[in-house]
C-alpha cells in the first residue's frame, strides 16, 4: 500500500514539475518587421520615382541623399523629414487611406528643385 502512495505522490510531483516548466517557457511573438523601401534623393529626383503601398501596411522608408540637403514631405501621409547628405533617415508609415499621394522635396536644392517629387500609391 505504501508503494501505491509513493507512486501517486511521485506522479503528482512529476506532473506539477512539467506544468511549472511549461509555464516558464518564453512566449513566441510573431511580430513581423515592417517592409523596408530604400529611396535615394539626388538633384533633382527621388529614386524610385513611384512606390506602391497597401492600406494598413506598416512600411519603413529608408531615405538617403547623395549630394545636398533634401526634404521629403507629404502632408497627407504625415511625413516631414530633412535628409542630410551622406546620412540615412528612416520614416515608418502605416497609410490608412487609399489614394495617390505626392511627396516633394521641400528644401531648395537647386534650379530643378520645383520638379523634385515622388508618387506614393496606396491601394
């Protein structure tokens, strides 16, 4: 009879140990990193000149200037960055409205500055 009690106690302790250890395992979080799009600013254009995003998708825009200080501005997408030469700025956006938006250079960068823009299409 004492053997049955010891076996029952051993089983209970083993079960408690398994439950305790499984509760301590770290939770795996499947957080997906945002998609990254590289953009280059150079007198007097952004490359690429157009990108397409999905409504509700979080995207990081990695913007680099190759020559002078440029701006990267879109009121509708709430983007307003200054891009210094040789430096990279990252802007994370999650567009909530579908449409076609124009992003402009809002820092005077020379004679062709007025034509420096980029189209962001949100589907």
